[in-house]
C-alpha cells in the first residue's frame, strides 16, 4: 500500500489532527477529505482496521451485510441492510463489504471485515501516518500538543478515534485472563471454564467453547437480557443464545445471577466464590480456567488530566451532541467512542454509535460540522417546495439509513425560514435540534420503544419551543401511505401554513 | 453504559437503597446505566415520551416548568418516577445546574424493577408521600 511507504504527515502544526485508523477514523478522514478540509491522520497500527485487526476472538462479526434486498448495492437505501461498509460518495466505493465476503454467512468473518476496511482505504486513497504512536497530550496556547513516537504534533483541533478496546476488569479480577487473552480454543478441551460477565463477549466465548469445554459457568450480578426481547441491540444477540438454551436444558452450562466474591488460584486451577443477591447464598466453584468478559475501557491516556470528563465503566468521555468533549473544547471523538454522546436515549434504547452502522453517519455529520463551524465552509442546502415537504419527510422516515440505524439520535431537519423559504438542513443530531435554539423547523426521526415496530417521530420547533408528535407504526415499515401523510400534514399545519396550502393527500 | 465500581458504595448512603445488603446493592447498580450531563443540559424534556427513573450521584439539577425553575435536586434525589409510573411524558424539564452524574433505569423496566425490590418500592412510596404532604401543606 502506498500509504505504508510514504509516511505522510511528519511532525509539525496542522489545522486538524485525527488519531486512529479503525473504521471511525477512516470514515471521518474520508468525509473531511471530500469536503476539502486539510488534516493529518496518525495511527499506532501498521495498517487500517483498528480493533478488527484482532477481534472478535471467534473471528465472526455480529453485524450483518445482507446480500439480497431488492435495492441496488450502491444505493442509499441499501445501507440500511449493510451494517459493515463505510460510506462513500462514489458508487464504486460503496457497499465494499459485498465484494469481499464469500457468501457463506451474512455476518462477515473478521478477516473479511479487515479486508473491507483496507480495500476502502486503498480505493479512496486515504493518507495515514502508520506506526506513529500518540503518547502524551498537553495544551499550549490555542494548540494541543501531541507527543508521539515520531515527535510533536500541534493543532487547535484533535479528533480521537482510538476505540474502546482497553481490557477492563473489576477489582479482585486483576490477575484473571481477559476476553482478549483467550488461548487457542483447543486448549480448553474437557476443562471447566468460569466466565465472568453475561454480555455478548461472555456469551461469544461460551458459544465458541460449547463443543470443547466440560462445563461452562457464566456469572454476573444482573440477569441476562436478550436482543430479541429488548427489540434492540441491547442484550445478547441471537447468534450467542445457544449457551442459554444449553443452560435451560441442563446440558452443562450454568447461567448465574451472582456477585463474584473471590477468585483464588489453587494449583493448576481456580476457586471462585459467588454470592447470590437474592438469598445471600454462597456457592464455590472449582474450575480450570476463569475468563473476565467484563468489557473494555477507552484508552484516553492523559486526556482526563487535561480535564476531559469521563463516565461509566468504559470511561467514555462525556460529549456534546456534536461529539466534542463536554469539558475541553477543541477535543472531539470519532468511532465507537461517539457512544459517549448520549442523545435522547428514549425508552433506554441507546444509539448505534458504538458500532460501524451508527458511527459512520456520525462521522459524516461531524465532518460537515467541523467544516462549517471551524473552517468557514458553507455547504449547499437543498431548497424544497412547500408541496414536497410531507413526501420528503415520510420518504426519509421510510428509507433514510441514517434514521434507521440511529433511532432517536440522528434526524432529517427542514428549516422553515420566512425569508429564505423551506430548506433541507441535512442530517443532524436530534439532541441538538431539540435543545439548541434555532429558527422554525421540523425534524423527523425514527424511533423504537422496545415493544412495538419502529415509528416516525416528528419534532416541530416553533418560536423556540419544540414539541414532539409521534406517528403510528406500520407493519410493513412503510410510512408513505395515506394515513401517515394525513397525520403529518395535521402536525405541520401550524408550522407550514400558509406556505403549505395545498398538501397532496 | 455500565456503571463505575464506586456506584454501589455511593448509593449505600441514599435513603432509597437503605434497606439493601451489599450484594443486593451490587446487583441493583448493574441493572442501571450511568449518564453524565453538562451544566445547562436537559436530562428530561417536558412533553417528550420515553423517559426513565434517574437517581443523582453527583451534581445538582433544576425542576423547570415552562421555563421557570421550581426546585433543586441533589445527590440521593430521584426524578422521572412519576412519568414512569403513569406511563406519561414528564410535565417538567430537568436541567443540570452543574456537571451532573446519574444512574438511570428506562421507564419500561421500572415496574419489573420495583416489584423485584419491594424495599425500594416502599422507600419510593415514602418519598412520593412526602411530596404529597408538602404540596398539601403549601396549598393549605
């Protein structure tokens, strides 16, 4: 690859620096480049791919790329079914994953995912300085100074896209091997394995060890949630539910809701003492292996010392709706760290900002935001006729991949300006639309409540006050029918009248 | 976002969780998510669906109705329970007055959670009773 030989971006001052070369960084640098924003990209890794150069440990993704959908693979509508490809403006560089998958599964293998990212980076000629490790950060005047293995870099704007991939263990489990330390699977043959953690990573390991381990115990304090029950990506995904069935049918897997009191080495194995929250009952397990599937933290290095506030077990940085540190202006985040910008999180359902299918859209919004707010670029907006507004909003609710993948999080915004007319303002963070001041406008998002089918939500800003209007779900996920047109027309009557005097019903 | 390890100790001092043993507290905190809000950020939005039960760990928040601050909430206080119990949108904004750290349970899980933890349900009822009493005193 050309970028390996060139080593672009020598130490110096840049108007913007991106740190990382996983899918989040790749998507952002692609979008910035398309907007003509000069920037440097630095990465510790030797090639693109980020965490997908190593994980998932059992080498198969949880996110699908569905080959047959009825939509052209280069179309915007297809993105709803392709969770893994990065976004491109040029049709040949869209849906890259469909070209690297072998067709045996609609979940790409890890090597296929890595290949897809490398292919995208090559095809779009992304320039990255690989083998350049970010080590320290300090502030000098308007600039952040990044100390790296190659020397010092300076910039007033830095975007960190460094993943959430630092193994995290709770107190008392410091010496226990982590998910990322799993040995070759055949070494677990006929062994008793205790897995701490009952989220996807714990169930992924249990699924992989089912044909080998003698006994598997999965334990954590709170009960397991299943995605098929939460109607969202919250909970263990269907692919990893097999150990749960094995447990229910008494096949040798135990799934326990307990605290882990103590993990002690005993000769070649471990003794694990658990305590039930229900009856305070203590159980002791003699096992051969313990694995901490207890999650990951954000490798922020010294950013907290600089004032970057973090929260939660993953130490995610607190962020504004446009993914800027809530406490240190000028520091932004991209990739899976964007899940620290919470959004409305209605009904407790998080955005998909932790996954490629979510943060790829965030990256495009962030690039446009940086271009306009920090570099003085004015991006073109589409002007709409009043009679087109209803159709436009309902078509977005039915087909826009940004809205489908980022529910209650990203929205299509249409401004209603008495001087400029009706203007499509693009895709924007919903939290910013409902909380920041702005002109009269309407935003459409798609939402889920964990119970019913998805439904469009309309947010109308009139004289500074935002009101919510929920439309009905539709079994066939079609919101362009007469009933939705009628409901949306009624909701927008005050905002658009008299400009929308003749809605097409 | 799973909660930080210190949360189980922090809530030991809150009235809502006063009757729980240490393992029970640890289990309870794993059911919640952790959230962080900047000064001026809205936590709950008046008239918006899909709220949750929030318990303040650090910081302070205002109960704001139609733009007017009515009361201040502090660590150990909770909010959002009325909209969760009634299945209705909140009738007030809750706005962070300074950096605010909370744990939160989605409205869809509140009924199951309270039925599984009767002591927390009783403590929450006591809190609601105090609010009714104070309102009655104020009205009279």
